[in-house]
């Protein structure tokens, strides 16, 4: 089965079977499907709002739908950091290899409020579970200043370079230089996605910025890191000057 057809059939079967379960208050998609950027490499981010104590039954329904495409080859339980959310992953050998279902079930009663720029695609919502609210206030100038104020930590990169520890130098370069730079780029171009790191970065940043960022991430040798830090520092100053 080709990827576009498999994806559509999977969504339709999930919609049909889940809507017949009375304990489910809402089902929606997030990620690539909600943002209109699903391709042959996209998984399916499935979210459900379910009565307390009924989660296992609903996971079984989702698993049975996925299994209609063929034998299961992925059944993985993930411990979600939120206490009211349970998460599992399912895939069938009859589906394209990248089309696994990332299932998150939240206990009914947990409030779901999406910001104006947050993407979701409701399959059904019986009780008005899914709501939109105001965009969170982001103090971009203050956030930028806080990120730049921690630039003193870049000495941790130099320390490991001088010690001849290339792996630790590279880890510090990513953590202390590139991660704050990425947050500044998000403040400039996608302030509604602060804290996402590199997730969805190609969709959130303009191509020119991505090209420059890729170049900085491509540096892997200890003797390359000082020039990367210099370039990153200039860029951070430029970005900070544009934020208010």
C-alpha cells in the first residue's frame, strides 16, 4: 500500500472505530497532519481525551485498528512526563516503515487550550474539549538578554578543546552555544515554539537561517569550534538587536 493511501486509510479507520467508543470525548491529530506538512516520512500523532480508567480499552482499540494492516512489529510503552497522559507507539508490517502511530491518551478533565498558532486537526470533539486561547506572553527582549548573559559559559567549550577532549568539547559547543542560538532564532521567527529545540526547525525558520545554522552544526573538529563560536556570537548579537 502506498504511503498516502495507507495514511488516509489509517486515519479513516481510526476515526470510525474510535468514534464508536462512548468513553472517548475527543480525538485529534497534532504534528505533521495538523500542520499540513505530512509526507512519506511522517508518523501519526494521535491524541485522545478519555474517561479515567478506560485508557487500556482505548489503547486496545487503536492497536486493533493498526493490526488490520498486518502483523504488529512495534508495540512500545513510553512513560510520559505528564501524570495525566499515557503514551504508546504502534506499527504494523503492512504500513510504510515511517508510519507508526504515536498515541497519547489524556485523562478527561485535563484542560486543553491551544494558542492561536498551535496546530491541531480534530477528528471529533463531543464535549468541546479542544479550545483556543490567547497566545502566551513572551518577553522576547528579556529572554534574549538572558540567553546572551550566559555566554560566559562558552569557556566550557574552550576548556575541553585545550584538554584535548573532542567529544566533551563538541557536547559543550552544542549545549552552550548552539542550543541558546536556536532559542534566539525561535524568539525571532517562531516565538510560539519556544523550547522546541530542533524539533520542526525546518518548518519554523526561513531557508537562509537554516542554511547558516546547518553550517554551525556541521562543525565537529575541535579546531573548528572557536570560529563557530565567533560566528554564533555575532549572529546572536544581530538577533537580539531585532527583538523588542
